[in-house]
């Protein structure tokens, strides 16, 4: 499973907030909801978040092996 807990830690350490992401950077509220619920995001969105926050991909997400992952 992909966890976005690192995103929340990175966001807290930045001058940005969910409000500024939505208002100033045009990140949709549905994207913020996906981040909260560890739902899939596009690589374009991840790229945008990295550019806004000035961070690397690994500062936004982490892969955590899970027995609940869909079978391959």
C-alpha cells in the first residue's frame, strides 16, 4: 500500500497548508481527501506537490507491503 503520511509531515514542516495548496496552487480538495485516505494519485499530482513543497518523492509517499494489497 502507498502511505502519504510523509506528505503530512512534509506539509507541517513547510510554510504551506491545505488551504494554500487549494487556494494558491489549485490542488483540488478531492486530491487532499485522497491524500488523507491513502488513495491513488497520478504521478502528475505527485510531481506538482514535490514542486510546490520543494521536496523529493520519498518526502511525499512510502510503499508499505500489506496483505491487503490486491493479488497480482
